């Protein structure tokens, strides 16, 4: 049996705000009006069985107290302290996440407080059974709302979870990855919605531009690979500048340019096509190119 508090220790119990869940040694005196409650040993020494028994007693007393009073706040916060082990147990399921464990426990404690406020003692349900779904739900809601690198609608966040679950189930049944059509049939949605949910999954995590590559990766960091000069852009500028100049040329000169640079015909082949000599084609082509070059120079 855990040791009980003597009178000097009992005088250091809690009197606090409803949202204050400081440990017993950090609190002022216990409020008056709590005669009849069992003496509570240090919470670090309370085992699961004792915590459950003490919680039942405190919940029964909480029902008889008026909300907003010091006595109500004391009993409520004592229940929070007694049942923090539930929060730590629930938080341990998310140990692999990138969020600090202290943050996860804080969020889980909010779920514990909600469970205490909603718990109805006279229904005969064990408090841990009632509280655990609320605590886990609060933690999951925290990850759903804060862990996305890019904010997407909640509908797509939930669709991503449904797709992941359905994909795992179908992979076990089919011994392969499920197709878009199979996922759509499984969830009763359209293929377009499946594709939309898959695209939204890409927003869950983001890669750092400065992240270093793996040891066996011959390429550098992502920032070294995505920033480069596109030399074709200069060609686009020239094409757009040449369009009005070419439009002003005589029809035969435009024809020669098209056969030479679009159809890739030789000067001899162009001469045969137009019924003129290869030398004449050469002179006409040289004259046209000088004119276009001069026009581009004037524009600059």
C-alpha cells in the first residue's frame, strides 16, 4: 500500500485555478470543505489500482460539488494529476512522430481534462475506458491540424487517411499495390477524387532545399539541382522578335526561309523547288538573313 500523507504533508495540498495542474508540492493549502476525502499520497507513488480507486471516490465527490468553487477546482485538478499516466500511455503510441513528446503530452492532457468534464460517474463505466478515446482523439486532431507542410482542406486530410487505410487492406488481399480504380471502388468515390487525395498527400511533408543527399547519392542538395538557367528562353525572345520582321518579307523570301530552316532542305533542293539556281538561292538567303539581323539589332 502506498504511504499516506501525515498532517504536515496534507497542509501542502492544492488550491488552484481550474486550468492549473501544477504538482502538489507547488501548490498552496487545500481548500476548506473537503472533509471526508481520503488522504492522497504523492502522485508519483500512486499505482494504477490505487489511482483508479481514488478517482472513483473523487468523481463521486465532484458530482456533489458546485462547479466554479475552490472545492470543485481542487477535486478536478486532483483527478487530472491522478490520471496523467493515461496521457503518457496514449502519447507513447505516437513516439515515432517528429513532434516533441512534451507537446504530445500537453495535447493529451487537454483531452484528459475534456474527458473528466464529460464523465458521468453514475453510469458505471470505468474512467480509463471512457477517457482513452478522448485523449487519443485529441492527439490525432493535433497531428491532423498541425503536421501538414501545406494547409489543405480537412476533407482531403481525411480522404488521405481513408486512402492509406484502404490501400493497406487491399495490398494484403491482392498481394500488390491497389490501382486507382480499386481504391475508388473500395471507398465508394470517383477516380478523380482518389487522384485528388493522392495529390493532397504530397502536401503532408516537405523536403528541405538544403537537405544533404544520402551517402550513396551522387547528386548534391536539392537546391543545387533545381536552380539553373534555361538557355531556350533566349531563343523564345528571338522567335517573338523575328515574327513581325518575317511577316514584312516578300512571299518568295518567306518561302525560302521556310524551306531552309523548317523543312531543312539544301540550297540545291530549294532551287529545284522554286525553279532557280542554287547560287541565286544563296544570294537571296544571305540578303534575307542580313535584313533580319539588322532588324533585330535596331530593336535592341
